[in-house]
C-alpha cells in the first residue's frame, strides 16, 4: 500500500503508532531522516525484522520510492502491515517537511 508524504506527515503529527523505517544506505541518511525513523538498510531488512513490532504498521522510506516498495513487499511477506512512502525523501524534502 502507498502513503504520500503529506499523509505520513499528518499521521505522525497526530501521534500515529506507525514505525517509519528508512531503507537507504548510511551515506544517504547522513543528509537527514524523518524524525523518529529507524535506519535499516534494505540489504539488512530481512535479518533485522525482529527489531520491528508486528502489531504496528511499518512505513518504508527511501530516496525516491523504489527501494521502499521492495522493502514493503518484504515486510508484507513477513506478516507486517506495510506501506511505501511514495516519492521518498525527494518528495519529503520538496514538500518542505523536516528531516533531522
């Protein structure tokens, strides 16, 4: 399932219990992540699924939306309710949303 940057921002502002997982590489997240996001590179996701709570939805985030779509598929296959943030951090930044 997809979620837009605006929808995600609104949900986070309202106190959503969604887990935001940034699947970009370390050099990419150095430029900033969504506040409260957990950094798990896509290549490590399967091995690190135990760090996530299956009772809470997971929103996968990357630079443009491609890797996060793959991550959301992996998460869904593992039994998580998962979403892809469309447009990735490119759209997040273009919308003027904060990245710390």
